[in-house]
């Protein structure tokens, strides 16, 4: 964890405009350091043969795995701890107020954190609508939920990532949670560069064809273009004139834990959107 903390600090030093969101990432790591369960972390209850069969049919793993009651309870406790830490931290006023409102709701409705976790795992949103009626931004709740869940889903994510390395997925949506990609990485291999897509929600990475738009699946090379951000030689923004989507793409090597974390390149989202393109991948940082 210290290595990741140091990597975030170094990234923010190079990109001072990301100072505030970098602080949020450090606070998330602090909560995990302080409150994450140790040796008794419960894993998803997975019948791997069943998951693999459904993956081969194009069904994301999260829809097949069962969720151990203890795992949901652990995630709910972490969600409460995350919210409490943000409610007490020296943060920009509105974010802190939102965290305090959410914390108060959790105190009034002790079953709510577990319900939100189960809704998120089932890709349902009734709990978020309830929060919005109570004055809590759904974007803030999504940020907290998906700051907790990827770590708890790691055993399942690792299994799926290992399975798909032989090119058995090759679909444009995440094999774990079904979301469209937020980013891509051109990985150097013995056969040249291959492309991995990166989920902005659960952070799964998966292999995808080298050329083509993952959003509309167009292979019209005349419509597929590249924006090159000034002063960022290891980055490009792939765009599609058909669907007007863009995909932030890392062409470098090293520091992937930060480089592919989405928050670290939010300034590239601004570039893409200012050029008239839109983001289709999951957005965790609507805060």
C-alpha cells in the first residue's frame, strides 16, 4: 500500500491540478489501511465452471457469482467507514456535506449500507434513487461504493483476467461487471503491441482487438483518429467519428496502478469533450 501511496504522491507532484482528487485517493487508501478485514476477507462464492460457461456466452461474471453474506457485511462496514472518514476530513465543502448527509442516513437506517452494496453488485439503482430523494448526490454514493467494491472483488477479477488472457473474451464490455471501458493500454508483447481495455468501475483489464472503436465497434479506419495531448508522449486519445466517443489510451510502461486509475487523467477527459467527443465508459468521479 505504501508503494501505491508514493506513486500517487509522485503523480500529483507532476500534475498539480490533480492535487484535490489525489487527496481523495490517499484517503481511500487510508481507510483500507485502517479498516479493511485482514485474514478473514470473504470471497465471492464462485462455481468457476458455471462462471466460465456464462462468460463464454457473453455474460459478465458478476451476474453469475453468489455473494457471501459475510462479504456483503464486510463491504457494508467498509462503506460506512469510508463515508465517516470523508465526513470528518478537511475536504471541499460540498463533498464533505454530502458525506455527512450519507453518514447520517446510515445511522438512521443501519440496513441501508448493505442494501446499497447488494444493489451495486446486482447492477440495480433503487437505493441510489432513495439517496437522491434524501439530498445525497448519486454520484457521491457511486464514488464511495466503487471505492470499496473493487478490492473485495479482487479474487473474482484475478480469476477472470487470468482466464481471458488467451483471447477468450474479446468483447467491448467488462467481463466482470459488464461496463464499457474507461481507458485502454497498449501493452508491449513479443508480437508487438496489443490493446487492453480498462473498466472504470471494477478496474478489470481485458484483451481487445488492436484496431476498432469499442463503443460502436466500427472498423472504419477513416473515422478512427487520434488526439495527442500536449506534453504527454505516453498518452493519446482515440476518437471515433461515427459514435463521437473517445478512449484515453496509455502507450507507456510502468506505474499502471496510477496511470490506469482514471482519476489520474481526468484532464484528458476535458480535452476529448472540448473537441466534441463524449465519454461512454463508467464515471466514478462525478463528485
